[in-house]
C-alpha cells in the first residue's frame, strides 16, 4: 500500500501520516525532509531540484508499503504506482491557528520580534496564508490536489473537523484497516 497525503501547511498531513503509519506498521516519509537541508536555524537552505529527486525517488522505490506526507506536486518525481491519494482540505483559519501553535512550540522566543527567526516566521505565515489562492508556480491547493488526482489510483478528500486521530481512522476505513 502506497499512500500520498497532502494539503496546505498546517492541515495535519505529517501528523496524520505518522498516526496512520504506526497503525498500519509501514514507514512514513515527510516531503519536508527531502526539501530542506538540515540547518540551524532550520529551513534556511533548500535542496536543489535534482538533489530532491535523488533523495526521494530511492526512498519511494525502497518498499511496497509507505506513506508520503506533504507536497511533491512540483518536483517532477517519478512516482511508483500509488494506490491512495488523500487530500486534507482544512480551512485557512484552522491551518494558520495550527501553524502558529506549532511554530511557537518548535521555536519559542526565536520567532518573537528581535528573535533570529522572527522575519522568517512572518514570511512563512504569509506564504502559508496564500495556499488556497496561489495561482503562480509553487505549492498551492490546486497543484497539490491535481497531482494527487493524476498520480494515484484512488483519490479522496477527507473533510473531517475531528482530531488527527479521527482523520487517521477515516483513512484506515478507506484502506480497509482497523485500529488496534
């Protein structure tokens, strides 16, 4: 079972994928790990297009069962046959609230005015807020959703306002699994 889970920043793709991966006992890959080079402060340097492809393609070819969370829609990645594409269309307000909480938990005072990550955080939140409306190249609602529809044998939008565990439970029902 190969599953892609995508949605806007803060929609819960990675967290849902981790819950689902634990329930199904399969590996989970996060697209951010193939996009950003490890730096401190984080997210300062991106892998090149070719580097991303060289990193992600072998990971996806490494097994018959995995979950990939996030967005690879604009990476020109050679995708193995993907059984299930899940899109999480979470409202902008909820996404941005989740992101604010996540960024505060990750970086604390570093994102406060005067902190070494303040400006980057402001720019990131502005970028994340434009996900639904973005029409230019780059990550957007349209590019992520279209990629899943084109690249996966089955495609579903999961419109759940529940917890991430409840979203994972709904996806488990789609794949025919049960939570232990």
